[in-house]
């Protein structure tokens, strides 16, 4: 599992594709339009691909995703003009949508079958951390590849790594039940439209799922302002050669934060809210002060937020009870993308009036404010019926996971009474 997920980002082209576009005559406007094509494609394909992952063999779908990923880099390598680059981004967007939600659902359902669902935050945290490490290694590898064979060799190596991921996907050691989710693979009635309706219905009508989706979407989407960290450093007058070093501090902290998610997955709603508030505050303060000390604060805050992201995503997986886990998880992807686009628009427009550092600092304020009341979104008061795993076996500790309350002599049924 870890090798498969990490290989996704072991792509040398990541480090130089913007240079590839520019060296083939694309203007800044054309390059920006490519990013828009990429984002829109992923946005449109996210939920439909999630429903597909609840309808077909998920492992096969991950293989298809890797092959399309390889085709995207092949288009860039052997068709290096605007049309080829646009095609590559369309393919990349589709590939990402096919993997998004599918991998998380496959991993979680496999752990449920094995009776080890509590391991999910630790494994997904390790997976994200290993992907970051592979990204850094691939970016370093791009330098000798570029010297040895130019963009062509970098592209060939990237296609090769995508094919390696496809091979790893085909050999994922997962159970048949996890590959097909909670539906019966021999049941013809559990078709695409049925899974799509089931997933969208659970995401919109189940209170615990809806709250978890909202919290995770805002948390993950808002932290998309990390794209502006290099610009913040530049605005403070940091030399171009020093900017990557400062930004790498945030990447390193991100890797550490995600790797520790297994240890922090059990923290309560108030603790989670405190982690988010402190993390966002550190980033907002860090972008405003001296760049070197500031980036230490940014790194610490970014590590905390990434840890909280894994915890929030785990709470979502724990709350899903229907047959369309991948579809619900894909709804999270749409929410994240929506909030991220709003973040980009705010910083992009606000930076012209108040400067990039101040605009980025202001993005953190909704996170701090939301964290203060965030425990109201995650903590529930429930009546006899279903117990929250890992908490004392009392009605007060129960939640909406629809599991029997162990130790309840009356055998009463619980219902969600909403936040308290």
C-alpha cells in the first residue's frame, strides 16, 4: 500500500514541467490556462469517478488511473506544444479523480475486513509522508536527468514511474470484499446510478457524514494557500536561491505531521480544534514577520494543520456506513477543490491591494475562528443506541456510527441529538 501510494508522486517532471512549458514558447497566460483546464477536469470527474469506484473492482480502477497518468506525461514528452500539454492535463485530471476516493475507500474497507480499522490514520499518514519523500527525491533526480537527456529523458523517466505505479496497483494485497466495497459484486441492481445516488444521499442527508465533510473540506481546502509560500518569501526580499530551502521546511514539517497522525487520531474535538487554531495562527503570524524566523513558525503550523487534516479525514471514514464509500470520499474532493479555488481567488485578488503576506495571513483567520466552534461540529450528544469506538461505553460518549452500544443492558437504540 505504501509503495503504491508513494510511487504516485515519484515523478521527475513535477520539478520542471513549468520550465518545459515556457521553453516551448508558452506565455504565462497560456500556462495559467493549463492549470485551469487541470482543475476543472478534476472537479468535473471527481464524484462520477467515485461512484465508478463503488461499482467496479477498485484495484482495476487504480491500474487504469496509473496508465492514464503515464499517458499524460507521454503527451507532454512527445507532443510538446499547447495542445499536447492541454491533453496531458486533461488526462492527469481524470487520473487523479480516479485515484481520489478510490484508494482511501479500498484501504479503509480492507482494514475493516481484517478488523484493523483503527490502523487507518497511521497507514494513511505514512502513505502521505512517503509520497512527500518520493516527491523530493524525484525532484532531485530531475537535475541529472535533465543534464543527461534534456526534457525527453525526464519525460521518459516520469512515464516509467507511472507504469511502475500501475504494476504496484495490480498487485495490491487487498481482500475481494475491499475491492468491491460493501456491495455484492454479483448483484446487478448495485449499478452505477444506484451507487451514485447512495453516496450523494449519505453525504447530504446523514448529519454525522455531512458535518465531517464540511470540517474536512474547509480544513484541507483552506490550506491550499501553501502554494503562495514561495511568493511570501519573495515578498520579504529573500534571494531566489534561498526560497526553496525555506519552503522545504514546510514540506518537511508536513511529512512529520502526517506521519504522526496515527498517534494523534484519538484526540478529542476540543484538542483537534486547538491544534487547528494554533497551526493556523502560527502560519498567519509567520508570513508577516522576518522571513527566517517566520518560516520556522510557518513550518510548525503547517505540520500541525496536516496532522489535523488526516484526523479529520479519518473521522469522515469512520462516519460512512453506506455502500458508496468512494463516492462520499469523492464529495470531499469536490469540497476541498471548491474551498481551494476560493482561497486562490482571495489571495490572488487581495494581494494586489494589501500584499501577498497580509492576504495569506487573513486566510488563516477563518480557520482560527472555525476551530473555536469546530468541536460543535464533531462532538455529538447522543441518546442510547450506538457507541463511538474508543470512548467510554456510556450514552454521553456515543455518536452516530450506528453500532450497538456495548454494555447497554437495556439494549436501547440511540439517535443523534445534534451538537451539544
